[in-house]
C-alpha cells in the first residue's frame, strides 16, 4: 500500500496541496527507536504513533507504523480491494497519515492543535477514506460503514482515564458528524460530490470548541 497515495488523496479532499512533505520521508517501523524518540520515555507502541518534538520555532515529526502492519498493507492492500479483513489496517494507516497532515497544515499557519482536534479529524478521515475507496472500487455505500467505524469499536484498557475520555469524545463526535454527512450527501448510488467535499473542507479548518460544535454533539460533551 502506497502511503503517499493516501496522503495525496486526503490533500485533494481538503485542498491542502503543498503544505506537507511526502509522509514516506518521515516513516519508520522500529518500535525500539519509537520508544527512544518519545520525550516521555519508552512507550508501549503497538501499531501506529505520530511522534512530535518542538524546539523553539522548529517542529520535528516522525510517523511510526509497525513492521507487521506495513507487511499486511503490502500483502493485502485496501487501496486495491477494501474488505472487512483489511479495514482495521486501513484505519491505522489513515490515522497516522491524518495526524501527520493535520499537524503539518496547522503548523504552516502557526495554528495550535489540541489532542481532541487531532483525534477527531483522524476519525473523520477514516470515514472519508472508506467512502472514496468504495466509490473507486465500484462498491455501494451503506450504513454499515458508520457502524463498523464508530459503533463496533473498543478502547484499550491500558489507556489512562483522560485518554479514554479523549478517544471516546472524538469517536462520538465523528460518529455524529459522519452520520450527518451520510444522511445528507451519500447513498448507494454515489456521492453528492460538490456539497460533500465543501462541508468536509469547512470542517477541516475549524478547531477547538467550534470543531466539536459543528459535529452537533450536545454542549455538555464539549470540554
């Protein structure tokens, strides 16, 4: 699976061309090295992590994807044929590329990024990637996409309560937003292209509470 192809596709969706270098230039698969690069100390890296360090005005990023994940993406590429067996691997790859792009784009405009912003955008990007792949591969869209991405999920018991809350908030907000997108713009016959992408581009450029409010979640869920 070509991660640069995935990057270029997301850049096209959100009109981000020229704000990020090829993600492959920042990609590595050594879990021990990932632990050494983490300023908090060695971590329990499973499959994907964006590692960030800032020194003054300079921002340094590396994207870790495990060797096992990269091997599976090569052997059974979702870009060639998406199915239930490789959906979770696609989501991990999209999450990494999404984080990389979102941080790069915001850094280019000196905009701060919260962890909730980062996770919420990645959840939406998974939905976007699946919708585009289904259309490209001639497969019908259905509500099963929403269920598979947002409802049939579990969270790592090893996460701290704060991390659990952040991931749950991002998941629920993305489910609300993508369900709205689905009802307004998508059907088994295809995508209402112009309005669908205009909505996504507007959402991408929001941040903080404005981004959360746009998903139509109740006010009580806004931290």
